[in-house]
């Protein structure tokens, strides 16, 4: 992101063969999460691709909450961008980008061992890694998480 108050750069997708394309920028307010997730889940439900809806819903909510709370520190002057693309072969890409300075993913404590088990937070990245096939981070002009998964085709 060039500046925290500016709109993040457009998410890049291979535009060929997309059956779903969603790209939205919204202010860093936790109250926005339900509406954004509902829109995305509605699009996926209408497609010929489908999968474990609860897992996808959870991934979307965790990634957006992390971007708002940790990345943008709940500053409504900063934006979050979410891009979702599903190709005809049911490969899905979700990108969530915030204005945050980044973090070291390998430095996050394991939330299922030791005292972390009792924490009331700190499971988002762990869950995302477990529920998606590929998760990568980029720390250029903000923090972006790229999440990939192949959905099942409906019969």
C-alpha cells in the first residue's frame, strides 16, 4: 500500500477462466466482516464449485480479523482489501491485504501446545494454514496473505 489512507493496489488474478471474481476494499472495522463474508459465501454457493462452507467461512473471518485488528490496528482510516477468485477448474485464491508492517509467521507460538492452549486469541494463522492448501505472505507496501485451495466440483 502506498499510504495507509490510500486504496491498496488492485489484486492480480489470471482473468481467464474465472467463474467468481470478488474484489472489495473497506475500512478497518470488525463490524464489516459479516457482510463481506456473507457476500463471498453467497457467490461461492452459486458457483459450480463448493466445499466445506464452515471452513471457508472461518478462513475468511480469521484473515479479515487479523488484517483489521493486527495489521491496521482497527484504524478506520486504513483500508483492507479482499480479493477472491475461483477458476472454472475450482481452484480458489483468496488475498487479504492490510497496511500493516508485517510479522514473522515462523515466530508465532503454536496455539495447541503449552500455555497457548489457554489463550483466548492467537489461532487465526494456525487455522488458516490447516484449512487451506497453500498459504503465503507478502510484506511489500503492507501485509498480504495469499491463500489457495481447490474446491470440489458439484455433481
